């Protein structure tokens, strides 16, 4: 079975490096599926779930935005923030969303408003990621 190599990195360091038969990423214009020998691609990522499949095994990661580069046998994800599924915490995700909502409510300038909106989008996507993991692990 053909495979490709994937590297996921963020400011915190390397999050994952390994082989995959399929990668699904939250691209800015919608989810993209990447198989071995995919055409080269460079796109931005929006906050959401990045899934790495290797045969029947699937790993899920949360990315808070970033850049996705695809080459025929290599996928590189440069994430603004990234989180492994085993480190996902619903309580902290819910708190981050509540904090972002409070910032949005108190925004007074256009710059504060745009930053608060971006923070809320990322926090809501992170909370959705954690809740989805919780549902699927039952």
C-alpha cells in the first residue's frame, strides 16, 4: 500500500512525524483529503481537526490554523497551535471559549474585535474537537 510521510510542527515543537495512507486537513476553503502522490499544494489551515490515517489506525490532532504544504510523498503542517488527542481537555477548552466570548463582549476597538473573533473561532473549534473525541471514545 502506498504511503506518504507527514510532519506536524508548531511553536511548541514537533507534534507528530510518521507514515500515513491518508490525511484530512481543515483547509481555509474546506476540508482536503490527501493521498500518496497528491499534486503539490500550499494552503492555509483554519482551526479544526486534522486526521492522519495509516491503514485502519487513525490519529486526530487539533490545529489552530497554520500552513499546509503537500508534495507527492510528503505532507508538512506548520500549525499556529496544535494538540494531540490524548492531551485534549474539555474543561480547559470550555474555559478558553468562555474567555474568548468575554473578550468579544468587551472589545472596544476594531483590532480588539477582530482578535477576539479569531480567538473565539479557535476556542470553539477546540471545544468541538474535544467533545467529538469524547463521543467517539464511548
